[in-house]
C-alpha cells in the first residue's frame, strides 16, 4: 500500500483556507438612516407635518404598547389576548419560521457538503471459453464480495460572491417577513382597539335607544290618560304610539349592531364568536377620557419606524443582492470534491488502515452558451430591483399621506365633537321646553316630537363622533408605526447555528 506523504495534501489545505477567507465577510446590507433612504427614493420629506398642530409636543420615547395611552382600562387586556391567540398572527409567525429556514438553506451552500457512505456488493462473474478440466459443459465462474465505507466532500469556492449574494438575499427576505410580522401585530392591535371602541359605541347607542324607548313609552301612557280624560286629541295619541314603535324598532337594530360588534372583537381575539365580550361594561368613553395629543416627530423618521416600510426596504435589499447573484452566475465556478474511506472484500478489514482509499479533484466550470438564459436572468433581477425600489417609494408616499390624513382628522374631529356636544346640550333643553309648553297648551304635539327627535339625533351623533375620534387616534398610531420610539424595530435572529 503506497501512502501519500504530508506535502501532497498541503495545497488543498491552503486552497480551503483561501476559500474560508473569501467567504468570511458575507453580510446583509443594513438599513440606511432616514435621510439616506429618503434620498435614495428621490423623496424630499418636509421638515414638519403640514397637518400637525404647530404647538404639538416634540417626539418623546413613549412605551411601545401605545394602546395603553388611549385611556381604556379593558383595552390592554384585550389586545394582549389578540396578540397571543389571533390566527392570522400565528400564520404570519409561521411564515417567519419558513423564511428563517429558507435563509439557512441558502447559506448551506457556502459550507463544504459532507456525506457518509457505506456500500456492500456481491457479484458473480462467468468466464466463457475456459472449461473446467474433467467437465464438458461446466463454465468457470468466480464470486466476490466487497465493502466500502467513505466520506464524500464537495465544496464550491465562492470567489465571485454568488453564493454569498444568495444567502444575503434570503436573509434580507427573512428580515422582511419579520417586519411583516411586526406590521401584522400592529394591525391586529389597531383592529382590536377599533373593534372594541365600535362595541363600546354600540353599547352606548343601545343605552340611548333604550332610554328613548322608555321615554316614548311614558309619553304614550301620559297621552293615553289625557285622551281618556278628553284633553288630548286622537292624533296626538297616534303620533305618540308611532314614536314609541319606532323607538322599539331602533332598540332592536342597536342590539343587532352590538351583537355583531362583539362577535367581531371575539374573532380578533381568537375566541369562538359567542357575542359575550364586553358584557357589563359601559358605553363609549366621553370626551374627557380622550388621550393627550400625539407627539408625531419628523416625517423622515417614519421610514425607520413603520414595520411595513422596513419590510419594503428589506425586500429592496434582497432584490439588489439578487442582481449581484445573477451577475456572478456569468463567471466561472470553482469546486473541490474529495472522498476518503476504506475498501475491502472482508467487513472486518474496514477497521484496518491498510485498506484506506482516497481521492481529491478540483474543477472549473465556465458557462459559454446557454441561449441567453444567464443574461436574461441579470435583466430579470435588475427589473425586480427597479420594481422593489418603486414599490418602496410608493409605500413611503402612502405612509406620509396616512399620517397627514390622520393628523387632520384628529384636529377636525375634535372640533366636531365640541360642536356636537353643544348641539346635544341645546337640543335637550329645547326638548324639555317643548314638553313643558305642550302640557301648558302652548304648542302642538308635533313640536314635542320634533324636539325629542332632534335631541335623540344630536346625542347619537355625539356618541358616534367620540368613537370616531378614538378610532382616528388609533389610525394615527398605526400611521406612525405604533409607539413613538424612532430606533429600528427589534428583530429576532434564528438563522445562524445549524450545521446540517
């Protein structure tokens, strides 16, 4: 047995060390600063939001659980339940795990691929034309058995960065799915808050409708007695009956709306929609319970604060790495293959070093003609990069628009609530005055009904406007990316560490 000397194996070791050095610096481009991102997108955000209150407080480091700032004691508990049990969030979390696994798969090609192999074979061979002496028809044959155990190694040396670009693109896509999960959590929190406020409004509207039905019932009974005593006209009694029946129909409608709102919230919580959430709680919060103004910060900071924009930026980074991968595919590929093991016709000999066998080879593959496929792959990757860039810019403009609209809505709804509060107060006073004047015989019953309807409509509009203002505040938080912190979204890193 001729054994290889140690100097023969030095050149593969040196080549492997060079390959390790060439692949050690692979990384994913980090997200740029807000000003750099805005410049790359060709956007020039203004120094301040045009719809913001000029006296608005500057940006502060508020807690990430922004829903605690909305002034509802039950809301944090509901949102915590939704974030833990919502089915859509569970699906988004599974997509993150899938993207992490895909990133690990893409990075595996940078490492040597090692596989263990054990072969066993038994073969019989006939030798025609060599008869055995003493036999006329017998044929000489031989039977042998062989065993082989080996380790096979293959490794592509990534001199041009093709494999590194592939791994980096997969890593960037994984980070995009992490940001998608953060965006989904933000969306579920916002939908839960808005659904809860809608249920609170529906409960308040039901309370108002029930109180109105009781009032209309008392008015009908009073007019019934006045009619029986010859004081009220039959027309007044019929009008009172119509008003009481309309109020009863409205109560049924408000109950249906409350039931639907509660079931919608339970669906977000991951519960069976039994319509039981929020039973025993009051109606919508009044104007005094509204949270203070939101410190919105600078427009450019939105680019690093919103998770959907972070996801778009990471997909843009992945598209850029895809271009690098496609261009590197035009260059030669250098690969090493090797095998080492033992081979013998006896199974016990596999433990004996005298039966060792090995092989080592290196190869270079240069694409020459593939019908334009590789060039087209570069064009495709560059087009995908341009598409990702334009999509990122469009998402940024949409985000700026959502903040401006939410800021304007918050201000206009504050004015609307104030005006409706005054209208409700005056309408209630006009209703009471009309009832007093009717009892004194100074006005007809139509004046009373008109005053009651106006008072009811004003109070109902005030309840709806207060809920709309709370919903607009939620929209503002969603547009700003949740809380007010400007540091990048923290992302977990389950990609590294696997060896198989």
